[in-house]
C-alpha cells in the first residue's frame, strides 16, 4: 500500500517541475513583452527564484527516498514548506521593481502552484507525524 505522504510529495515535485518550465508572469514594457519563466528569471538577475524553483522538487524527491527516517523526512518537509512560502516575497520583489519602473504585469496560472504545494507539504508533514506516532505506539505495546 502506498503511503499518502509519498503521493503528496510526488505531486509537489510535479507541480514545481511544471512551474520551473512554465511562465509565471508577463511583464509588458513599452514595445515588448517579457515572459517571466526560468530563462527570463535568469536574465533578469532573479536567480534566487530560479534556484528556489529547482531546489524544492529536489528536496521532495529526497524526502520520498528517506521513508525509513520519518523525523528527518519531517524536517526536510518543513524546510521545503519554508522555501515554498519564501517563493512569493521574492516574486513580489521582482514584480514590484517592474511596476516601479512603469511596466505592466499579468500573472499566469502557475503562480498558484507554490500555494497548492505548501498545502500538500503541510498534509505530508501531518501524515508522516501520524506514521511516527503509530510506530511509537506499536513499540510501546511490545
């Protein structure tokens, strides 16, 4: 039987890989439209968002592989959750700097993927905690 947290972490991985290769926003200048995707982020100097988008699925995959070490898995999920939440302040900074320079912006659907992933990560943390509590209660019964 598949553990539900593995499915949650797998969906997080898929969402962030999709986010990595899709455009998050469109910034309209006077005569051109810039897409804010992984190539555009790198050229704008927003490499922190690019690295963050690449690190989150990597941590999720590592968490899946560490299924026997539940406490380490919880810690990695907490780090992942903080990174997902930290995605938005970084994105807001880059969009704010574009608006400050007089450019217009348009957000695309993948901008909500980190929120969905953060919810799934929280659910994975809870499920891993339940597994750990179950194992501890079974050990007490022996």
